[in-house]
């Protein structure tokens, strides 16, 4: 299967870590969209949000996504937690024939990871939980859902993603 895979989900669900492990498992290229945005804008994601606001960051994110998808080089693309929630980004991803995988992690696990690596759009537990609930229905629009637990290693998660993709692409008997 040559289809590109876009990993989506809430902040702290393990998108980048799982994408790295999946790329290693499949022996293919990987792009972390937040890293591309930072490189193109010469600012970290928190600096960009602080300087231009969330909408300015989202504009830069969409522009970076368009460039990444047009190049058609990476097989695995990890996007930021809010990228998939914008219809324009979902449309871009779908227009380029990508397969989307939602890493569905429970909120408590995401929050635990957020407190270890703070995110500019999750300043407190209450607002982060509200954002999680708002985005949940949009993540569910992804082609494949893979459940995430705190017991799973990155390799376990990559194997689970690969299995879910194989089940989806293999005709049933």
C-alpha cells in the first residue's frame, strides 16, 4: 500500500511518537507538521501562537500542510492536535487521498502527558478538557480509530496502527 497516512488526535495522545515508530516499522519517510511549521516560520509553535494568535498559527499550519501534501514524499504525516479539526485541512488531506488514523487516547492520559510537556492551548485542566470534548467528534471523522492506553509502547502503537490499516485494506473472505 502506497497511500500516505496522516496521524490525528488530541495533544498528548502520542501522534509524533507513534508516527516515528510506524515510519520505522514500515521503512518509510515521516513528517511532523509542527516541525515543518516551526522551520517555515522560524518560530516554535508556542512562539508562533504567542506572536500571531491561534488563527495565525492555524494559517501557517494549513500552508505547511499544503506544501507537505503537494510534495507527496512523506508516507507518514503527524499533524498537530488542532489541524484535523479544521474543515479546510480535512479537505486537503482527503483531496490528496490520505488515510487518516485517529489515536484515541483517554483524556486523563493526554492530560498527564500535557503536564509533562506543556502546550500553549492547554493552559489548565478545565479548558483542556473542554477542548478535548469539542474535538472528539471531529477526530471520529478519521478513517481508522486506534485506541491508546498508558500501557502501550510506541512500538505497540505502531503495530496496532499497521494491523488496523491491514484489516481495512485486506478484503474479507
